[in-house]
C-alpha cells in the first residue's frame, strides 16, 4: 500500500515524466532504486532477492572503482596475472612428473647447443626484416635493423603476446621515415612472412613424414588435421598471391583511391595497400625473406629439441619424439604461444606444448613442459643480452636509397602501371626508442 506522500508525488508528476525523479529522498538523501519495465520471470534464479542484491552490489562497486586510471592499470596487469596463474596451474597439474624430471642429471651439452643455435637464429629474423624494408626502397641500415630488432625481441618476451615488440620496432623505424605507413607495413609483412614460414615447415615436413608412413602421424587424426591445415594455408596463400599478380594495376590504384575515402584512416589504409602492392612487385625479396624465415624456423625447432634433452634420461624415460616429429609440433606450439595476448605466451605455451607432446608420446607431458620452460629461459637470456647490446649501440644514419634501388622500384612500378607516391627520403637523423 503506497503512502500518502508517494500518492501526492505521482499526482504532481506530469504524464510521461520520470516518476522516480519525483520521489522524495530518504533520510540519507539517496533516491529509491528506479523501477524496471522488464522484470525477470518468477522461475528465473535472478528473480530471487539475494541474487539481485548481489548483482546490485557488484555493479555499485564497479561504478565506484572503475576510474580511467584503474581500468588502465587492470588492463596492464591482467595479462601478467593470467599468464602466471596458467603457468602455476600447469606446474601444479604435472608436479609429480616435474619433480621426478628435476631429480635426473643435468646435461650441459644440449643447453650449450641450444643457446649457441638460438643467438644466430634470432639475428637471422632481424636480417629478414632488413630485406623487406629495403625491398620497398626505404633508407635503412643493417645496424639499425639489428638494434631495433633486439629491443623488439626483448619486448616480445615481456609484453602481452609475441607481437608487442613489433609495436616498438614499428615506432622506431617510423620516426626516421617520411612514409611512415610503409615503414610500419614492413613490420606487419615481416610477421606474416614468419608465420608463412611456419606453415611451410609444418606442411612440407609433416606431409613428408605422413607420406613415408610415420606411425605417430598415421595413427593420430589430430596431427593429420594440423598437417592438412598447414598445407591448406600454404595453398590458399599461394592462390591469393597468384590472383594478386593477375590483378591489373589500374584496379589496384582504384582500390587505393577507395581506401582514401575512409574518414581519418583512409590515407594510412591506402598507403598500406600500396606498400603491399610494392611487395607484389618485389617477388625476389619475398622469396629471400621466406627462405630466411624457413632457416630461422629450423633453428627454433633445434633449440627446443636440445632443450628437451637437458633433463632427459633414455634409461628411465620413454623415447622422446624424433627430430622430424619436433618439426611438426614445435611450429604449432610457437603459433599458439604467439597469438594468445599473454606476455610471451606465458603458461599457454607450456600447456600447448604439453598437449602436443601427449599426441606423440603419451606420458611425456611433464618432460615437454620442462623443455618449454627451459626454452623460455633461453629466450629470456638471449633477449636480455640483446637489450644490453641495444643500450650500447648508437643509432646510425639511414642508408640513402641508391640509384640502382630507385631504378628498380621505378621500373617495377612502370611495369605494373601503378602510381607509387615518390616521397623524398628525409635527411638522416638520430632517433631513439
């Protein structure tokens, strides 16, 4: 039964107005909760008073605590907390196997081989990026490629995901270039070429083992799906590349013109499309970058293979997967570790590698988790060494475009009939990241 004061407020309030705003305030000055038009069903669990009270309390706490600064802090800290929780969960679930593995003799030979292979493998990825930058005619030096690559690799291991360092690299190269969108596009293309190399490696090696009757792949439908998926990615990318080669130049320029009409981001999108088209004209550079990527991926597989042998006892343990089988599971684990937005794929990488090992050799999941942890420690060591070298290196002047590079770029553009903006290269300058 409504009180007399509430009836007077309803009569004084015009039709269509917010009746909740006209209700008298309580003794604490707060207004009663607003009525909702849609109430939960009687049989719904939300209709119970305790549940609604809990939801209201949570909503109130969120409104009081969700300040912009706190939201940014939570977004920054949350990936690290999630990664540590996942890693702790994986270690806890395999604590018995990990404890037995750590009691075995430590082999220094495989560790030394893993570190020795890891350093040139990482440096090779920086050379790959240099090739892609020079392919589009941007002034750049090998020294700057190594310098920015080292700091990028350092942040790859400590920022969410494995592309956090790419942002640092893109920022560093864009500061010294006039065509900044093209400079940023080189970092994205470098990442795509690296993933493309992983697909090639899994498709070629996995397909070869499957064709020659490997028992592990022949008996596992999941491994067969992985190999077929990698082969499909390779074939699909080749088809897309072939269609891009058949695309007339005037259509490509027309598409760039349509991109320029996009509000705010149109100019950057059109410039990015022109950069991709320029790589279409530089097939030799793409082939060289893909070859460097394949060599680098082989090095990463070898590093993981030797990391798995540091605590391995051939007498007590079951047989480890062969080197050829590592060429199937390690690239897939690296992809999983890269795409999850957790610092360095912490936790999710160990979980993924453990499941992949289980597909090949049941019972060896703890050994693979330990190998993944050792591989992570090696990456941290190499990245810290690279960051120290980065701090000691000074930015060098960008190498100006040579007449041969300019003639090659102009010839390729003329051959395809595409009008590429000829922005003069900026004066060499010192830049820092």
